[in-house]
């Protein structure tokens, strides 16, 4: 059963000042400020009622706002910005094709709010501002699981749907009815790491015997790496315990020492782009050319291609989307993205948010509404099998009670000539996996 | 055995850069008594200048690293003259000057980070040069970039040590450290000594940044990560002792490498802090600090 949205609390009674009698002049000021506050809240109330009434009656005006609370500052800004750009490409496509047809051709407007990279209080403010001030009918965000936890709570309380590209299992375990996650869960991604890589390697005539693993010591990365190592061990591959480090390293030599000592023929890795760059450069400098399998957005980020140079080629990553997928609209969106933002490819997070905007547009069009509650209901009931809204690996999108998409499958990519190419599942592969020395 | 040798060599190579950053901080603090919280942000500026130069000129851009060090040193002199001079001169006691100095240098650090963020964004950047890769010496692997950076850092430190201990100007510096008023009475220009020492200290930070960029990624807050390490190194080496700071830098490098290799990767910085506390308990003036008789 979905968790019901919490009821609004009655306003708390303000305690009387304990500092004794109030000065008449101060009292007058308090009265002025209090009246102002009441007036402002009354105006807000009127505005909200008006928007809500409009949404229910089907009159959505010329423009419908989709909120984009993303990390646009700090170390995760690259991912937030890419996601936002993906949303803009989708909105441009919808608007260019005449807007939301069943709502009189209403156009989509993407309004960004900065969650920061780590401040959950700012993430809460950003999501609240999207809903209350920007009047977003739905949210797409917030890439990083920690931020998405906060944003999804705000969305649930406000009864506004959040369509996300975050993966963490803990997000969907809460069974929020306004939470929607088209890409696979973390546990699916971790499991796919083993099965996909082993299957792809087998197809390429290669067999792994010893693997080493390294990642940051936070909970999500520890779980992902540990799960993958256990799965490889179960498949008969020899592996020592993973190496975990404090993220934000200044020197990768000790990490490199530990991995080189194991002499692996496959290295599993996760972590932020800066750490990953140092470790990979260090491994290659030490002459270890074993294939590397990465987890997470950092391994398919355009910046990784720039910082690693030629060393990026051959790097494998398990993810949720890639811009060479043979699915509806992907080629056009990728071309538009590359042209508009002068990018070498459309990154995973941009593709995911592009799909998410199309899903919201599809839900509004099918339900003929811009009412957040009804959009959420439509998202729960619809099953998309074609068009850009279905362009997630798996080719279909519908949502279970917990908001996850049962059709989603992870994809294995490999950097080839400076861009990530899909190598598995075979039906989506655009190049064959290469595991020899580079 | 080869792992132990690798740990020692890597520790010294990495620690050499810590040593240069810290000896610059130690020099400027020892003479001016200004606690410069923006010191590590000049490391970041050096890193970005190196990234820009290599992006434009390829590996030839690395030859500009010493020039960038000098330019950043001039920036340090300007910072002293425009922002810090009055706090040091106007204060009646050393303690009275410290508060505005801390606030000003901390604000300057934030300003530098914000400026770099606005210009370069928060995306990590790195360079690919002829120094990528490693030399194999016996069973050891020596990162080309780390070896070259260490050699340049060691030469820069040797020049600094020579200037401070073997020249007339260095005698003036030491005289100000011992007794600023007496030095002024015998004709040492204290304001000039202060501004030059800040300039040299910041210049070393900029040079170290330029060298670090050859093997480390950079974002606007990268240098800030070195701030605590630099202060630990300065105190460990003995406040005001530039040789102590350089040696302490290498000791810290070896401790980090050994802990990460033999104990646990995520405990390398904790080991530095524990070692720091132990040294302070045994030798409160640091490894090379001397008690001054008054």
C-alpha cells in the first residue's frame, strides 16, 4: 500500500513572551509586522487556490512549469547541469511539436533550483521553492540519492510527483505515491555488473580469474562494491576484500600499491571523478592495464574523458542509459544535445532527465490535466511502450507501487574513441566489448 | 621489501611538495606572525595557471611554472600591502593583530575559491603531459611527474634555505625574527622584509600548485585540502623553522603512505593527526623548534 500523504498540521500557538510586559511601541511594531504577515499569507493562499482551481478545471494556461531541483553548484554541479540540459532538450522537443495537445498546446517551461551538492537544507528549500514559488506541477531531480531523499519527501508532502534518475534502493523502499523512478535500482545495477560483464566477456572469448575492487568508504559505494565482489566470487572468480578509502584523495599511490599487489585481471571501481582519475592514472602509470569496471555517473561523465585522455578508452561502466541506444527519439535528442551544448555526447544523467520530462508530458497529455495529483495518478496507471517517454533500456516504462519501473534494465558501456558505447545487452550493443591490452 | 621501499620513496616524493608548501607558510609566519588562512588557495591558483598553460601550449606550458610562482608571489606582496599591512602595523600587541588577520585571510581564501569557481566551474580538471607515466627502477615504480615535481621543489627549497641562511638579506630576515625593533634600529626595513617574506611564502605555494597539477586533478577547493596539512607540518617542524617544515612534510608523506599501505586506506590522515599529537606531547616545540631565551 502506498504511504498516504501526511495531513496538514494545525498552526502552532505562539508562546507568550517570558520577558515581561511588552512596551507599547514594540507592540505597535509587532502589530504592523503581524498584519503584514497575515496579508502576505492570505495573498499566497489566494494564489494557491487560483492555481489549483485552474489545474482542476483543465485550464493550464499557456505555460506549464516542471521544476528542476538539481545540484548546480559544488562538486556535483556537472551532473546537475547535464541533467538540466537534458530536460531542456525534452521541453524544446515537446514545445516544437505543438506543446501538450490535450491542454490546448500549452508549452513546457523548465525552471531550475539549486539544491547544492551536499546541503540537504538547501535541497529542501529548492524543492519547496519549485512547488510553492515556481508553481511546478511536477519535479524532475535531484540526481544524487541523498538530495533526492530530501526532495522526494518535500514532493510527497506537497502531493507533487517527482520523477527521478536516482538509483538508491532506499528511495523506493519508502513506497511514496508521488515518487517515480524510471531507471533501475542500485541493487539491479550491482547485480548486472557481474552478469553483464561475465556474459559480455564470454561473448568476447575472455575469462576473468582474479579481481580487485576499490571505492569510497560511504554506505552506498561500500554496499555496491561488496555486492558485486560477492557475486563475482559466487561465479568462481578469485577476489580479496575490497579496498575502501576516504573520498577526496590527494595522492593515489597507496591505493595503486594495494591493487597492483593483487595483480588482478579485472578491477572494480567507484568514486567521485577526481579520485577515479587519480587512481586510474596511477594504475596505468604502474603498468597495470587490466580492464576497469566502474559504477556510477562518474564513469560516464564527459569530464572523465577530458581528464583521463587516452586512458579513458577501454573503461567499462554499468549504468542506466546511453546516447547510442536504438530507442525512439534517442538519436535526435543526442544530436540536439551535442549541437546545443557543444558536448561530445549526451551523458547518462541528461538522457534520464530527458526521458523523465517526456514521461510527465505524456501523463499530462493522456490525463488532460496539469493537476499534480492527477499527473501522479496517471503516471501510476500508464504503460508506455513507444516514443521518447519509453526510451529507457528495456523499452517500456510503467510504475510499480513503490514507484520503480519493472521493465528497466542496466546497460554496460565501454569508452571507445573518447565516448561511451553500449556493449551489453547484446540487442542494444553498438560496439563489441574489447578486453585486450590497450 | 620492495613494497616498503616503494612506500618510502612515494612518501618522500609526495611529502616534498607538502614540505615546500609548508616551508613557505613557515617563513611568512615566522617573520610576520601573520596566520595566512588563504595560503593553500594560492596553491590552487598555481594549479589552475598550470592547467591553462598546458591546455594552451601542451607540455611546453610546464616551463612557465616558475614564472607563475613568481607572479603569485607578487600577488602575495600586493595582498600584504593592501590588506594585511595595517593590521600588523597598527596593532599594539601581536594578539590584537591576529583576529583581523585571520578574518581577512579567511575571507580572501573564500574570495579566491569563489572567483575560481566562477571562471573554471566546479568540474575537476587535469593535464596530460610528457610527465604522465612512470619510470621503472629495479622493482620500484617512480611517477615521472612526482619525481620532476620533487626535484624542482627541492631546488626551490635549497635556494630559499641559501637565501635565508647565507645572504645579507637573509640575515635581515633572521634579525627581524629575533627582535624586530632592534633590527629596525640597525637599518633593517621591517615593512620591506614583511612584504618580501609573504611574497616568497606565497610564491612557494604557487610553485607547488603548478607542480601538483602535473599529477593531481584540480577544482576550486583542491588547495584548501592542504591547509590543515600545511599547518600541521609547520607546527610539527617547529614554528618558523623552514628546514623543519620541509623535513616534516616528507615525514608526513611517509606516514600517510605507510598507514594507507599497511593499515587501512581510509586511516592515512588520521595517522597524521595521531602522530602530530604524539610529537606535541613529547616535543611541544615540534621536531626542530628551539626554545628562545628571553
